[in-house]
């Protein structure tokens, strides 16, 4: 199952990972850019077990 994630910063860069609570390991999902509406359509999880979708905003260093 998948769905739309909201409340993101429009056009911001993010990284997502899947966390497997059974073995305590993360599976890297990759990077994505939020839409102009601050949404993102999440992909299917890697397998059929219970997983947590962890999203983190990428920081930009401006000099």
C-alpha cells in the first residue's frame, strides 16, 4: 500500500528510508523533491513486512 505524504516544504529536497522494526535496520530509499503543494507520492515498501517510512529534509548550506 502507498499514499500521499503532505505537510512538506514545497520544492524542498528530502531523503527517505524504510525502517524495519523487527531487525532494527534501515533500507535507503533515495532522494526526492516535494511538489509545489508540499506533497509527495510515497512508493511501495520494499517487502510485505511492517515497515516505518522515515523522511528527513536535506539541508542546504548557503555561503
